[in-house]
């Protein structure tokens, strides 16, 4: 059987770790899950109630490709509430998770052979989706000394690029960009006539100043967001993107053909979830506590070099003083300590052998137990 060159992409390693953890549990092992960026809480109560009502009273058929008009209007209100800016619903496109948002934006803006810059360490699916579309990935190396944040100087030295993809808060480091830093990157991309794409799926999850959306600084950007993280709706697969007006129709045509529409039931849940502010903020309180636990306890286990962790729910640890192969290190951690974590290879193919990502999206009790196991394991 012959396979396409486009399909030759690296695995999403965290999903492999998740499967290894599932097998261990099926065999009777106790596993503390710190591998996957998935909230331990269900979709908000209002979302579940809205779905129960809709299932019993509606057909839940196709929606228009851009998403339910009332959901797009509600997302527009979110931008007024969170950031004090006016983003017309006509620029908002509901997607089948942020993954579909990335795919649609890449298809709409780049041709095969064009060059898009991303930051390492960074979310692995960026480069894998780009490669699957025959788009060249230009990986710019972040540095621990600068909190793993991208800089305009990195962009200036990237050569000719057609796009720049930046995340704040970042997965896996939790690093955030302030207004001036984000503006500098937007300006650096503009100087190269490159499209600026802002991954904002961890907005709402911050431990100091709130995150800045690129839409506060420019209308000539593409923003990707999701209901997965702040709204605890990973498995519902619903997100959104904000596109410049001329791009919206291009994305709509692609969405019609690739997806028809996002799942109607997930859009119903998403609409109701946006009013569940108290519940979502209560989850944020749990993450804040979990962060405090791990920042205090991980160094006691030997993880002394940690990324900023200003947002999201990850701690990115340098482990080159503990191992020369983080993938093997994580396999041993699961087998010997019963703690699942993600090796840095997923986020930084060149330097990831010396890093590990811990997710603190589960319960505080799990974080306390996970830290205890790690301290016992590393002695």
C-alpha cells in the first residue's frame, strides 16, 4: 500500500503517553495523570442542562457552516466583556475545536511550499498540520533565559516567512506576552508581510495580569480560541476563530466542504457554557492552587529549573540534569512512580530530550499525590 508524503508526520506523543497510562490502569496500576492538557472537571452545568433540553426537543441537524448565529453573537459579547473591544460577529467562525480553526486558517492563507514560523517549544500539532499541508515550518528556538518567549529579533532573523504563529499563554511553558511584547511581534510579522496568527485557547487561565488578545492591537490578525480549556469542554470539540473581514468568506467555503458545520449539540453546549462564569472561575481557583502545590513541591523532587507558568495549566521543567532522554525518563516515571507526564520531544524536537511537561489540570488531591510519588521516586 502506498501512502502520501503529507501523511508522514510525527505522532502527537502526549496521546501515546495517555494510551500507555490507560493500559497501565487497565492492568491495575494507580496512575496520576499529569500528561494531558485536559480539565478534570466536566462541561459546566448550564451547558449540560442546555444539551439535555435540546436533545429532547430539537432535531439538532446541520447548522450554517459559520456556526449558530446566536453563538457567534455571544462570542462577540465575550470580547466586549473580557477585553473591552468590539469584534463583529461577522468575523467570528465557530469551528470543530481549535484544531479545525488551525487547519482552516492554514488552508485559507498559505499555499504548499510557503513558510510559516512557529516557536519551539510549542504545541506539536502546529508543525504537524503545516507539514501535512506541505507548508514549510520555520521553528524558532526560544530560550529559558527569556522565559521561552519569542522576540521580534527572532522574527527578524527568520528569513522570508509568510506567516507567524504565536501562543500566549503558551503550551507547554505557560509563558505570557504583555501588550508591548505582543505588539512587537505583530509589527515584526507585518514588516515581513507575514500573516500573524494568535493562539489564545488558554485565555481566561492566568495567574497575574490577564492575557492580551491580538485583536486589541490589530484587526489584521487571525485569532484561534476554544471552549476546551477555560470552559472545560475538550471532548465536545468546539472552538472559534476570528478572521479579518475579507478572509471570512474564504474560510466559510472551506468549512462548508471540509466539515459542513461544527456539531450542533456542541454549539448548544458552548452557548450555555459562556454564562457559567462562576463555575469556570471556580475551576480557575483549583488550577491556581495546583500551580502553587507543584511550584513548591517539584523542586523538592529535583525539578529545579521551571518555566514561568504565568498562564494555562502546565509546568515545563528542564530535566537534563536528571536524564539524557526525556521520553525514556517519562516511561520510567509512569512504570515506577505511577505518574504520567509528557516528554519534551513533543514540543521541541531538537532539544526536547532535556525537558518534561507536567499538566496540573486535575484535582488538587492528585497534584499533592503526584508530587509525593515523584519525591519518593527520585529520592
